[in-house]
């Protein structure tokens, strides 16, 4: 089982599917909604509803799939029915957004007052335009446990590291401003690939799946920490 887990971690790290559906099948266009069967987003790629961003749990908030777009959504956000042409025009469970598009009915928004914050950038969307993204583990102060998640440095926000619980989540649970940090290599410990970010007594320790992945993250974070936001900036700095 341990070998299987390690293989899955390695294979998931840079799949192009994280941009959408973990397959080569592209996401449906708006015109195709209801006319073609969607490729479902896999349950394990999300930890929260892809519409309202509320976390899933085993009892009160279960996962459902919208039969029109394939998103993983909660019961409240999928409590709608619409006729789908690809399914013989039978009424099927769809999310709020697809319901409004397919039926033309306006759905009253009951979550007014929630403004989009800096963390509310979808992981798949950000990953598709990132300087680097992959699974990492952020260790606790004892270096024994910690949070494993999907880490992204976006192209349009290259000085910040966003941390998602899963690669299809629609909201990051935290972020780390990278500017001014020092990137420190750590010797292998029990075959673990470790490195750190340090600044003014604040230290973050990361665990990568492979040595190659560790080196890629160290380079990306070092560039962001130095304020280098574009490859051409790095080339200019290297000129005599």
C-alpha cells in the first residue's frame, strides 16, 4: 500500500489534468452543456464544494456531481434539476450555475455579502498558469507531521505561494508571501527531501516527493523571494 501511495503521489504531481479533469478530455464549452456528457472531476481531487467553497465532510456535507458540467458540489449547490439532451432530456441533478444556463431561470443568491478574497482563486485555474505547482508537505515545528497539499506559485501573483488541500479546490486555505525569504537546503533525513524558507525567526519546512522536485521548488521560491517575477528579469540581472 505504501508503494501504491508513493506511485500515485509521483504520477499526480504534474498531470495536465489538474488544469481540468485529470484526463486528456477537454472541459465542455458553454454551448456543449447538456448536449454532451461531461468528464467528472474525481472526488479525491477536491475537499470543498466547487461552487460555494464549503468544505465537505462525511456526515452533513456530501459530494455530488453536476451531470451537466461534471463539477463536484455539495447537496445545496446541486439541489436543481434540468433536462439534459445527451441523457434523453431526462431531468438530472445539476449545479446552480448550470441550472440557470440550461433553463434560463434566475436563482436567488443566498450568500450575499461574501466578497472574493485573495485566497479565493481556484487551484485548477491557477495551476494552469503557474510558475510551478505540485504536491508538497508543510511540516510542523517538530518536523514530524504537517499538512500535505497542492502548492502553487501563480504567474500573475509570482511573489506568493498558495496552498490548497487538493488540486481541484476552488479556494486556498492559506498563502505565504515569499518576498524577502531565504531558501535553505537541508540534508536528506531518512530519505526525505527537505528544504526551508526562513525570515526573521519565521521558518517553514517543506517535504518534496523527489530530489528533483525539491530542487525545482527551491529555485522557484528563491526567484520569488528575490522579487524576480519574470524569466526575462532573471536574464537582465545576469547581464554584466
